C-alpha cells in the first residue's frame, strides 16, 4: 500500500475520547441521512407520481413541499458529521476529495440547480402547469450527488487505489461494490420517502378519500418493492466486499454480526409487514410500524457501514497514535445546543404535519 500518499495524522490532540466522536458521528450522520433520503426519494417519487392515480397531483405537491425544507435540512445536518469525520479520518476523506476534485466541486453547483428546480416545480404546479420535465432534471441532479458521495466514500477508505485514481479518478467506478452501493442508497431513499407518504396519507392528509387512498397505496407499493429489492441488493453488496474485509467482518463476533443480522431481519420483517397492507387507510397502525421499521433498518445499516469502513482502513491506520486532551466544557456546550436544535426541528416537523390553517387570507 502506498503509505507515502497518506497524509500524516493531525498533531493536534483530540478534544475527547475517540469513542465519543464515533458515537456523535453516527448519530448526526443518521439524522443527516434521513433528510437526504427524503430529498432523493422525494425527487424520484415525484417523477413517478402518476402511479398514485387520483392522488397524483396531491402527491407531487406533498413531495415538492417536503423537499422545500428537507433540502436545507439535509445541508444543515450534514455539517456535524462532516466535522466529526474531519476529526477522526480527515486525512483520508480530504485526500479522496482532492482525487475527485472536479466532480466534488461540481456537486455544489448541481445541488444549487436541484434546489432551484424544486421551487420552479412548485411554481409550475401553483400556476396549473405540468412540472414533469423540471422534476426529471431535479431528480437527476440528486442522483448525481448520490453517485459523487458513493465515489468519495469508496476512495477515502481505499488508499491503495489512490495512485491509480490520481491518473484517472473515474477508474473507481469499476469497483465491484460501486453499483450495489448506489442502488443501496437509492432504494433506501425510496423506501423511507414512500413510507412517509403512506403514513401522511392515512394520518394527516386532508384530501378526499380517493386521493388519500391513491397516495397511500402508491407509498406502500413503492416501499414494499424497495424493501424487497434492498434485501437482494444488500446480499450483492455484502458478497462484493473485498474478501479480506468480509472475512474480518465475519470474525468480528457479536459487535459486527448482531447489527448485520438485525438489519437483515428488519428488512425481511418490513417486506412481510408491507405485504399485509392491502388497504392502507384501514390499517394505519401497520403503516406507522412500516415507517418505524424502515428508520430502524437505516440506523442499523449506518452502524454496519461504519464498521466496514474501519475494517477497510485497518491496514492504513495500523500503529496510529492519537493524543487525547478532553475539553468537556466545549462538549457540554455542543451537546446542549445540539439537543435544543433537534428538539426544535422535531417540534417544527410535528407542527408542519398537524397544523391545519383555516380558510381565508388573514389566517394564511
């Protein structure tokens, strides 16, 4: 492995024990990922909203409206996990972004375009125009961002690829795990958003029953298909992992095998649960449980992904010495601020879902 290409560890001591930053990284990344899934899944489902029948227009309005705040939420919540990654693995991550610099920088422009197009689609629907073309380009923007993120993930945890990537960064697309990783990302986004749509239709939507039924059935069908394909794709991804990494993962004992097994069981349980939902409007509790299982599966997979990353980088980080000088006052300030902001975000989401303004301009 070209050890000379790996930057030296930061000489600055960590302001807390490594396990604390790993925990904070996972928690904040999960929150960020849920918003990212909503954005990516929402933009894709808006394109195919015709499958909702009578609920097509209401579904598109819901998804475009959700993305209006979910995009900014995803961006804002992405800052904390990026900072924790910088503390722990910054020398690997930023080296990867340099190797894929142009796509990495272009991602900001693509994100801006996608964000703008969401508001353009919202305006089109307000004026009674068909926004399909705008929605297709918007969805393509967010899929491209997902691809860039997968490539950076693959590069930063495989320093042995850096010399080849310096000659042609595109060669990383030939990684055996690239396609199943992208599919894993997209299917998770579809599953999360579809479950949200179904629950919204059966619990909070004020639309007529035929519209609610169309939205709910569409959400359940998409969630079921995404969950079933995710089981297959997860197996593909696991088998595509380099043999030495997979062998080390399987030998990790309960620490690695329990989350992996739990993730598989959650996925299978989700498929079985969704298959029982013939009439979502009549089974609101099952729809709610489907969303809960989906979020739980995402959380477990975030942990498994993190563990695999550590095994990929084990050789490159062998013998790494990290100094620790805790700064508990700063940590306490961060924790209080973080919890307050999470609480405010949850409160805002609940109010957005449950508030029903009356008719008339004064209320609006």
